[in-house]
């Protein structure tokens, strides 16, 4: 996984619910195109899921993967 993908995964894993990604989160030091490329790559590899809520498209990390990322990152900080 690239550093960009790791940043996106960590950010998504720390969200409490599925989030819209139409705009790159300000706290990520990535360009908008890097952010969207990472999201698409992660989605293609089934590491994040796309959730339709009405006319909105949201993204989330599956629960078990999110817990692993949070626990693994905290242990290596």
C-alpha cells in the first residue's frame, strides 16, 4: 500500500461513520487528485466500501479493518 493510500485509510478508519469524499479533508496533506486516486485504488481492492444514501455516495472502512488500523497504528506510534 502506498503512503498516500495509508493516509486515506487511517483517516477513513478514524471516522465514526461513512463519509462523503467530494472534497479532500483539509488535514490530509495530499492534492485532490492524489486523494481521489487513493480512494479509487482502495475501493478497487475492496479495502473500503462505497455506500449509497439516497443521492449521496459515502465511503467507509469495514469495521474489522478499521479496528485493525487503529490498533496497529497506536501500537507503532
